[in-house]
């Protein structure tokens, strides 16, 4: 039963539950956490983060669902390959045009919330909705633009697209989205600096910083003897091993190819107390096949690849690790923030940070004192940090059974 006078909020979320994308999980937490105050509607894709669309979502123009008090309008999109630019672009624009059509279904809204995904298009959806939707008092709704990643800056940093005229247009469009917003939310201090640089010499749009998060009632420390953790280790052959884990998107923005070369130097590594060292990658993405091929070519038997874990199993996989990677590629500082850190912090595990100085997560790790950090592409220092963790593995605190 909705409260009388409850304000209405529409959220544009490229991915949403049950998709395992980190932004989808964050937006689910946010949407469900506000249902006591707002009547919340989410416009998102059908479940599609893996690139494959279930047959049950292959026929209708829209799919209306209700998830934990949140109204969800799903937009159909085509299958895509994360290694194919053309199929990814087709998928993104299918969501964009479908979401614009779905906007006509939501009626009056008092607030619009969108994120910077899909790149550029997320902000454009907010601008479109502000123009097309009226609030309950007949004025334009308030438009909040949450920048998780700055684009085209991120695309430029990774060299994913190199057509300069196209990138200039994309930058102009996203600056326009920023100007049209009523409030910009950045997820880190370094992203706030980038926002100010975008508008250097002019008026910087109203903005604030809100870090990403995890729900501490869902992600929290567990003993290695916890049944769920033991089952995860047993399932993937990780019992009695010292686990250095990367959990999340195995994508373009993390220099994981460089890291697996470093990992190759620890082929038969063992800890002082005799445990074999396992380097575990949990997730999927555009770089996964390359990493798997490198493992096979170099016979890295201590490298293990594990699929994405369902949200209710994530607490066990994160707790199974002794140490976690938290990495970004060179040039990503100020344009993207690896939100995987918050899950690592949630389970209280030490971190190997491969992060540029002044990046939000680099600053947090140093402020908290929960890890060791090297600059991206400084492979000698990265190797030294891995070796330090292995050599000192027998000194690590492990949570006892509760």
C-alpha cells in the first residue's frame, strides 16, 4: 500500500537485478532503500549482462515486473559479444531507444535519476526525460545525474575508440547533460576534480560526492570455516590454498593482461606454512578468453577462473579470498572508480591495489591502511607486493568460527 502523497522517482539503470553488474546491484540497493519515501520506477534492460538474452524476454516490447516494492520496466535488447564493438553498440542503442519509449509509460514523476551508463547515452536519457515528463505540480522534475565513469575520457584513456571528431562530439553531448542536470553526483574526489576541469573557466554545475557502497547486511566478514565459504572452496578446488582473488568485470579498464604476466612468476608458489597459492578470477568480460589462453599457453595450473556468483553467494566467494586485487589501468584516475573495493572492504580483506596516486580508492586504501599499492604498469613493484603477501601469509589474521 503506497503512502498518500509519496513522491515519484524514475531511475534509468542500464542493468538491474538480477544482472550482476556492480552498478545494477548498487541501484537495486538504492531503489529498494527508498521505497518507504518514494514511489520508485526503474527502466532497465532485460537481464543481459552476460550478453545472452533468455527466451522468456525475446518477444514483447516491454516487460513489467515488481521487485521488492520497485516497479521495473524492462526493455528488450539483442544478444551481444563483449569482444565485438559493433554488437555492443547495437545493444546500447537498443536500450537507449527502448528506454525513451518506456518513458512514455511512467506518467508524472517528481525526480529523475540516471547514471553515466551506457556511456553518454545515460546522461542523454536524463535530459530527454526532464523535457518529456511533468512532475505532480506541473513543473519539470528534478534531474540527478550520477557519474560513475566520465566518457569519452574513459574511452580515450583505454584507446577503445580513436575517432577524434566522434569523441569531441561525445564530450560536448555529455557536458550538455551535466549542464541540464539539477545535481551531479560523482563517486569520488578524483571524479569531482575531473568535473571541475571539464568546466574550467566557466560555471561548474551543482554537484556533490557520494561514494559507492555495499549493503553491510549482505556483505560482511565470515570465517573460513563458514559452511558457505567451505562449499565455495570445495566446489572450485580451493581447499587449503592461499587465495589471491580478482572479483568483478574482467574487462578493458584493468590491465589484467599485464597482471597475469606477473602471476606467471608465481607458478609453483607456496606460503611459509605450506599452502599452494591460487590466483582466482571470479567474473567475466571482454578479456576473459585472453586470460584463459595465456593460462593454457603457459601451463599456469594455479590460475582458476570462476563464473560470476549470484548476489546471495557473493558473500561466500569474497570471504574465500585471503587477499583481493583492486586494479585500474593507467589513465583511469579521475574518470572511473573501481567499486569492487567496497565489497572487499565489506568482508575485511587486505588489498593489492594497482591504482594511480590520487585516485579515490588509492586514497581510501591509504587512509584506512588496508593494503599495499603500486602504480599501474609498475610490474616490478606489483610483483614485490604479491611476494610480500605470500611470504607473510602465515601471519595473517583469520576470523575464527563464530
